[in-house]
C-alpha cells in the first residue's frame, strides 16, 4: 500500500513514509488527533452522497434521452422534482464539506 501511494505521489516509499510520520506527529503535537469513529461516520455520509448522486445521474440520463428523442421534456413535473433533489443534494454536500472542515481541520 505504501509503495502504491508513494508512487502516486511521485515519491520513494521511504520518503513518503517519513513525510507521513512527520505530518502525523505534527497533528498530534497540535492536538489534532482524529477519532476513527468520526472519520468512518464521515466516510459513510460521503458514500451515501455518492449513491444519491449516481441515482440522480441515471435519472438525468433518462430525461436527456427522452428530451433528445422528442425535442422536449414530456414530464415537466418530474424534471422539476429532479432539479429540487439536485438542489437538496448540493446543499447537503455543502453542509457535509463544512462539517468535514470543522471536524478535521481545526
């Protein structure tokens, strides 16, 4: 795992591990120790956001397919409902980003 991540960062594994250890020590020195439970909770929320966005993408593709074949949107209320869902997901994503910042970046 270290070798793969180091390569992705353009670093040698030993140098990457040294940098990661140094950054972890700095965080600990500053009192920025992350709770694993909190991180897992945030990851679960991000996965749920991703699932919802994937579903929205599928719905948008279906609407676009119909609009492209007919030249218009046949079910305007459905399209408007989908746009409301998109706005809600964007708002929830903004709130999640703010929470991540507040929890993980003191």
